C-alpha cells in the first residue's frame, strides 16, 4: 500500500514528465483548463496531483512512457492514484 506522501511525490514526477513535453503539456492543459498559476498552485494540492495521475491513466502509452522514464512498474501509477483523494472511488468506465 502506497502512502499519500509517496503518491504525491510520484504525481509530482508525473507532472514534471508532462511539463517537459510540449505535446503532453498542451493536451493536459486542454483537458484540465489549467494555466500557469494553477500548475504552480496545483503542485502542492493532492486533488490536483490526483488529476495529473488521472490524465496519465487515461492513456496506456502515457503510463508506459512515464513509468519507463521513472524506472517504475506501470502499476505504481495506479497504486499512487489510489492513495490520493478520490482514489478509493470505483472506476465505472
């Protein structure tokens, strides 16, 4: 079981991964409606960090790419998401 602090750290890594790639950043900004101020403020907000992981988890290729770069198994992203706010809710999709 991943703790919230570890999950937040992984989500921050995922945010950095997204920010470093223009195509991923534009997709993330379009999906979330976030801007520069929200990105900065969101880095300390567990709900925003959950949204970062939700965005990654919406595309298998994103999860695999991030996990490979971070040296983590892809399941680590799922486990981290479950430790953040809303992660205990069932996924109906």
